C-alpha cells in the first residue's frame, strides 16, 4: 500500500491524492443516485407498466425510496466497521457496491421484455445501492476531517458535499447533453441507459485510488497506541445517544431539501408544470452548479465565524424562500423556473458547507464514523428517500402546485429549532466545544 501521509499528525494538510480518493467515491455514489433521479421519467416508462403514467412515476419514486430504507442497515454495519478496521477499507467496499449496482440498472431488461421481474430486480439493485451508500458519507467525511488542520476542517469536509453536487451536475448535464445531441425520443427509448453504465468505469477509478491510500493519521495513531474501540457499535450507543438524536434533527433539512431539489424537481417541471425535458434538465443543472460552487465557500466561512451561523442561514433561508421560489416556478416561464431553482440552491449550499464538519466534531474519534453514520442514514432514509414521493403525492392530492414548498419549510423549521436549542458552537471565535481529533 502506498504511503500517502508521511506524518502521523492530525494537523497535516490533506494532499491532492487524499482529497481525490475521499471524494471520488462520493462522486460515484451521488452520480449513481443523481442519475436515477434525473432519469426517473424514462425509468418509469421502461421498467414499470407505462399504461398508467402517473402510477408508473410514483412507483419509480417508491423504488427510489427503497434504496434509502436499507441505508440505516448499511450505516449500522459500515459505520462501526470503519471505527474498527479503518475509514479507507470501508470506503473501498462501499464504492464497489454502489458502482456495480448502478451499472446493473443500465443493462436491466424492460417491463415489456420480462414483465414484473423488471421492477422486482430494480428493487434488489436499489437495496444494494442503499446498503453500500450507508457507509460512504460518514467514512469519507471522517477521513477528510482527520487529515485536515483544525482551522480548515469546514473547508475540507465541505469538499465531500461539494463533490456530491459535482456528481449531480454531471448526471444532469449528461442527461441534458444526451437530450440535445440525440433528442428526447432517443433518450426515452434507449439512451437513458448510458449514464448508468458510466458508473462502472468511474467505480473502477475510485476503487484504484482508494486502494492506494493510507488511512487517516488519527486512525493510525489510535491503531498504533491500541486505543481502537473493541466494540464500536456498543460504545456508540452507550456514549453518544443524545448527540446522535441531535444530529438526526440537523439532517432533516438535508434529507428533504436535497432529494426534493435534485430528484423531484426535474419530473415536477416536466410532468406537472409542462416544461420540456431540455428546460427541466437545464434548470436542474444550473441549480446544482450553483450549489457546487458555493459549498466550499460556505465551508471556509464556517471555519472563520463558526458552524451555527452558516447552518442557521441555510435553514432560515430555505424556510423563507421555499414558497416564493416554487411560486415563481409555477408561472411556467423557463427563465423564472431557473431563477427559482437558484433561489432554492442558495440556502442548501450554505447548509451543506457546514454540516459535515459539525457532524464530525460532535463525536470522539473512537466512535466517529459509526456515530455519524447511524443518525445520518436513519434521517436520510426516512426523509430523503421518501421526499420525491411525498412531494409528488402532495401535489396530486391537493391539486395545489406549490404544495411541495410546505414540506421544505417544515424540514427547515425542524433543523433550525434543533440547531438553536441543542447545538453548541464547535468552531470560530464563539466556540464552546473543543473537538477531539
């Protein structure tokens, strides 16, 4: 194994290879999930009974949610495993699972060919994706956090979140490029498979980079001093129950806002508001690009002024902007729709810039990845996986096109109350907690 870090100090600045190895797998995971959301309309036509388009689309979102149901199990398995055998070893396993399962969607026979087996196989694939994804975020964040200097932890951990949106931009941009180059008909007929198949070479690249990487200096220090937890899962529930509940409250916004913005909005614009596929993909791509650029900036700001102000700006901003933004979108003007998506993107970027660092700072190194993975994946599973379905259902059930905005506002309110009431500052000039390495 190639030695990436020449020092055991947790203050070492991560090398470019460390950052790439930690984030490329995150890119693959979110590219995989982003492709599913972006191509949801095409999936519904080919892998479900297309005689009832509304039911087929809702079924597609329901299967999307299935992948999230298994994520807490993945978190329970991979989070404590990363505390016991190392962050990087777990990252190798998770990227292999997510990339192989995503590529399998690209070769899945259609409903017309194998009937009900098509959606059943899709469920199995989504379960494998979700199981692998359960250990990805916490392990990647833990690795970056434990390599980063104290005063730049917000920036380096934000790169993991930013890379997720790079993947969203790539998946949406690829869909847009396919649509412009081949046309809506070709994408709906066969070209929708291409983005899923691309996951395989991406996964191989990530697998290689991670297999060449040493674990974090902090983990190796604990390993050499024989300070690793013998039973990380038991220790996590013994020592971090309250903190994990607080983290779950903080992640409510992430679960709802991410998957509403990234997965639901494309089909909402196309199927409910009547925009073309090209217009929908363009609006999504621009919004994801805005988030991608602003997340590291928000991470830097969180290092200087603290995590709470940045997280609070994100939660409050989403609460205030959700209804006006979606109202703009319902005016069925493409430029206004793009502006609306950007408005929603701004608070999401602020939130994502600080959330990863504060997650890691809430827990000691011995149980860090497990304590992050469990509440994170439970919250994302319950709220993120179901967000597109609930948003679509609210729109259909009420007949009110702005109905999804109220779900976004509720999520923002829960996170904001949790932040104000239960979270102490972990960085910046008003720090009240001195986080362990």
